[in-house]
C-alpha cells in the first residue's frame, strides 16, 4: 500500500547534507547525526555572537540647550547609543557648538538571535 503525504504530514524527517566545493573530493564522510531533539532545538536557537561597530560621524543644526547673554545659544552635544539590555555607548562632548564632528568608532559585543535577519 502506498501512502501519500497529506496536508497534515506523515512525521519528522532527519536529513544530512554536505556541501562539496568545486574540485573538492568526496571522502564519504557525513556530519555527526544529532538525534536528541532538545539538543537540535538548543543549537538552532543559540544566538550569533559578534561585535557591532558604531561609527558616529557628525551632527548639524542641533537645538541650543544652553543660553546665555555672553555665550549666545549653544549646546554641548554628545551622542549616546542605548541598547535593549540597557548598556550604552557614548561619544565625547563637543563644547559650545550646534554642529558636532566626532568621527568616533565604538565597538560593542552583541548576541543576535538566529530569528533576526542581518
């Protein structure tokens, strides 16, 4: 008797694939089989670890936050990047300016869930 797969499916399939680069010889090896479903799910959900590089270049036409008769309308701008975990990266302060040039490169270690496309 032949069984056709319907919309509900017929079960779980485990398939092992191996990519061979052009010119690479097939030595017959296969990747290890992971039969523990909990181990497979855990591995699939592990975040990708890496570094995020933030290059803060400049700002212009800033709002004057400091007003004085002698100094005029100026600000002491800085850029602050706030991450979902509450951590921050902050540039230096540019004194008495409404146009700031930082050209600062900052790096942050991050973990990105595999569900997020980059």
